[in-house]
């Protein structure tokens, strides 16, 4: 019988663990199981080494990957989180999906023998883009396509262009007239544009979520200059939607988005829950943020050091001034959650926790800080590859964001659950069901 790959389910959400099995192998034979994906012309790959059972089977949820591969041990999703950019491309590639309605198509391949990364590329062929995408057919035993999406099949996607607001709204599947769910605004960082993936995934888990553009998107600002009133307007608009539970919304942001999310959680009465990923409660260097025309203090340029490394690599070292941190608003402060990686090269856990030392016991009870050992700056939804190096538009160079592959993968899985639990615990009591 021919070797075959079985994946279940073949179509799944990006955060869902899937089963991958290889059947009809030669008993006790050595094989290489690999995964490949292309996104907007960028190619990523990974591989693991396995020994088939006496029944000629490899089950990734039960069998140990050997140390000679890109991950080791029993790792059902190791093929996904261990992916790296394939050779021949510009350095600093990041795997993400801007438009969440398009699934990522991963090809699972099985090769005879234990092939190394170099082996997989020695006899490479090229696709129409000229990029090498895998080794020749000679040792290929089987292949299978798996579709992984950020948006559930029946989640509604609505482009938002109302007033100044620009973004995309995602509404959970099956909501009937009169049913509401917690509303959440999601923002990414200083790369700008609009990334829909986390908002779509939140909607797939029951939230009415809007990916909010605020920088380098359509007719929005092209500089790091923002107004409180824009984000307040976005919160008001989301709250006004018929499927959004009354009583306030949540905000989630990463890096620059985290700065805005936390500030809004401290100052906007409509924001009842705020999560910041990868930044302390202060505006960073170069960010101009105004409220009612008044500039909110931001970190000083003299406290930042850009270190230039070989191959155009940069790293950023910041000494955050505590006096430039946000004030704790006793008249309105939502519950706050900070998520930080211990190997984040841009932000240290102590940059967040030193703010806690300035708060009263009652104020401190409103704040949670989760520090994930081995994680870098870009903590994304589960099973995404570590992006330790990426091109930074503002600095015009490759930025080292830190992180170690396996611990970072663990952090992404654990923090994603914590994010959802935090939002449900702080917002979930307000949602309503349809009354027949």
C-alpha cells in the first residue's frame, strides 16, 4: 500500500491542535516529515525526524521527534511553530495573514530517510516566483494539504469606513437578533497597516472584534501622531453595534498598540478591559499622543540606544523613565493585563513591574502581569513561528526582537488562553442571549 498522510481536521483554526499521522511506512524506517507554506510570496519550512513504529506508522501526537530535526520530543504542532524562512529570501520574514478570510495552505510532506535542512535544498526545484520550495520528488513518499485559518467559516467580516474609523469588524457565527457578545478592539504595532488575524480569531471564539487601523493605513496618519479622540470614537462606534454587549468594550494591543490599549484602559470610560503585549504603560520614543489637544508625555530620545550589528541588524535598548509612565486614574481604570517575554530585547519585565510598585494595594489589584520565560517581543496567537528578527519600517533595518523557539511557542499558547480568559472574566458577564 502507498504511504499516505492523514490530517484531522484538514481545515482548522490556526490555534487548533490537529492530528498528523503517516501510514503504510516500512516498519522501523527513518523518515523526514516536513511542512511548507507560502504567504504573499514568502516561503517558510520546517522538518522533524521520526522512526516508524513496527506497524509502519508515525503519529506526531505520540512519537518522539529526534534531536536531529528542528524540534525534539512529542510535539503535535512542532512542524508549525518551528518554521523558519527558507533560504534565498530577504532576511527578517514574518509569517502572518493580513486579510483573515484567506486561509494559509500548509503542505505536509514525508521523505524517505533523515534529511537535513541542507539536504532538503540540495536538489531543490523552483516555483514560478523563482524561490526554492523544497527538495526533488526522488525521496518524496507522500504529501497532504492542510488549511489553517484565523477566521471561522461562518464568522462575518465587514470592512469599516465610518467617520474617521478604518478597520475590519468580525462578528461570531450564529448570532441572532437580540443576542450580544463582548466587543473588543484589536491593534498591532508600529509596522502600521491593518492586521486582521487576532481580531478574526477572537471572533471565532465568541467576541465581536474589530481590527482597528490607526497608522499607515488608507487615509490614516503616516507619522507616529495620534489623538485620543480617534480611539474613543472607535470604542463608541463598536459599542453602538447591535451585537455588542452593553456596558463597555475591551482593547488588546501589541507593542505600539499596547501603549494605546493600556492608555485607553486607564482613561476611557467605555474601555472596561485592556491588554498590552510587549510594552510598559508609557508612550515610547517618537510617539506623539494628544488628548483634548494636550500632549501626553512620552519617553525621551536620549534614553534610547540603537545598537548596530552586522548584516544591517539592529537592537534597541531603552531606559524607561518612570515619571513618563501613565497615571493611574482612580475615577476610571479598567482591569489591565500586561504580557511580557523574558527574552524581549526591547522591553524588560521590570519595566512593567516597577510601575506596580508606585500603586496602592487597591490599584495594584486591578493589574495582572504575565511574564513568559524564553519568549520574545512578538507574542502572537498559538503555533505561529517565532519572529525573532523582522524588518522595522521606522528604523529602516532588521530588528532583533528576541525569543527562543520552543519557549516562545509555549508562551504563545499559554498567553492566548490567558487573553481570552481575561476578556471573558472582565467583559463576559454583560453578554445576552436571544429571548424567544
